[in-house]
């Protein structure tokens, strides 16, 4: 059994009604081309393959990634194999004493049939439309693969996930999006970014640690 399948089975272990349906929401990419590595694209492809390997056919899977469906946008950073930078670039790097990003290049991502870019407007609209249509007892798997940052000094647990050219979405803002779901929808988060631990706080009302939990079935 492949690792992806084992991971998915682990996440799917909790019992649910036989009539319930699973829905998948993937949000991926960095905050800009310079912070959108090829590994993030590969993570999305891996997750798609893991669903197939686990026998999930035609899943309800909406994907938002980087700039969205623009085929001309070079939004993905990669390092070409066996390709040297132009000699003038090497010389200039020596003159200025910096070779940062000298070997890096950019190309359009290869993901198809995306719902749109991974920005605040697109993700928020999804929760206002598709998210609200998820029925009682169904499950929603949210997979984020990108980058994140720590919270402010006075709110260290309110960490963020980077959105495309749109800054970071903090835990408390994301908790507000989850509140738009039917309270009887079961939600599983898979957060693959730095400072992702802060997003565990969405179990509390408003994403603020305290005695009151978020709405739950």
C-alpha cells in the first residue's frame, strides 16, 4: 500500500453515515512566483494520485492554486537540470557578491481544471457557494500546501497561510470561513506549511483558545 493511501485511510478512520459523501478542497502555491516552488505543484498532483490509489473515483475535488488557469503566467519557480546561467549573469553575480536565485527559473504550472487562483476572494467565494451546499453528515477534507508565517507578538497562535499575491490568511479569519459551513459537516484539515500548528485552534469559536468550541455536530 502506498504512503499516500495509508495517509488517507488514517484520516478517514472516523465513522460516518453510509450515505454521507466526501468533498475535497485543495489550496496551494506560494504567495508569489518567487515563493511558489515546484514541490508545491507536485504535492497537489500527489494528493490527486493518492485519492485515485485509494479507490475514490470522481471525487468532489475543487483546487485553487497560485494564479489559477492562466496558461501564460510563469508562476512556478524551478531549477533547470544541467543548464548553466548566461555568462553575463555569472559575472554580474561576482561583481555584486550575490548569486541568490541565479540558477532559478520560472514556468507556468501544469495543473489542469482549477477552480481559480489561490487568493482571498476565490477561497472566500467557495465557502459562500460550494461550501454552503455541502449536506448534513458529509465530510470536507481541506488540504493546504504552501507557506505560512507566525502570528503577531500579541497573538502568537494566530498564524497564517500565504495566499497568492494576497498576503497571509490568519487562523481567525480562516475560522470565520469554516463557520459558513453547515455545522453538521465534518471537517478534516491537512495543513502543510510552516507554523501550521496554529490552525488547530479552529476547533475553538473564532479560532481563539477558550472554553467555547466552534459549532460541531
